[in-house]
């Protein structure tokens, strides 16, 4: 198991989501862990209203503050799919 697998398990990520980047900034206090998520183009995503799988027509990048990983502040950035 590598570092991405451990973080994905901790976040509860499921397909098609995958970790595409991670960095730890130790120059600031508290330290900041930044994780980037994405899904392969052409992936299907469940509709939030009916649950039917749909293709995304575009993506919007968003960033959230997550719970701390140990003592490090954690931020997650993802290309959030928009579906019709």
C-alpha cells in the first residue's frame, strides 16, 4: 500500500475518483497538506436527485478545508462534475 492508497482509504474515495497530487507545506504553521482529486474524462457520476449515472458536461474546480490529518491542516481540491 502506498501513500495515496492510505489517504484514499482515509477519505473514503471510490471510483472514479483518484488522488492526482499531494503536497505538504512545512514552511507554514500549522503545516498544510494539500490533496488534489480528479476523475478520468468520460466517467459517469450519479445524479444527486435520481441517482442515475450521467456523463459530466463540464467541471468546476473547488477547494474545501478537510479535517486535520494528524496535526496538519488539510485542503482538498477537486474538479467537481456538472451534469444535466
